[in-house]
């Protein structure tokens, strides 16, 4: 699985010995304060607040 934005591409393929994938929020958001994520046909918004918190809304 690959995530791509204008700044970079992040390979999120898990290592064979790892059951979890860790993605740095800066790699996911890039220079954006909010991104849209489609999951099972639903659209979500991941937003970075002024205080540096992440909020995921439907």
C-alpha cells in the first residue's frame, strides 16, 4: 500500500515480522492541515489542530 502526496510517497507495507504499521503524521499530512480518508465507502477528515492534536471526523 502506498500513500502519495505532492511532497513525498510513503510506503506503508508492514514488515513481515510486524503486525502493525506506524506512519508519522507529518508524512501522512505533508504540509496540509487536513486530509480526506476514504474507508469502506465512507469519507473521513483527519485534521491537525492549532495545539498539535489530531481529530478524525466522519
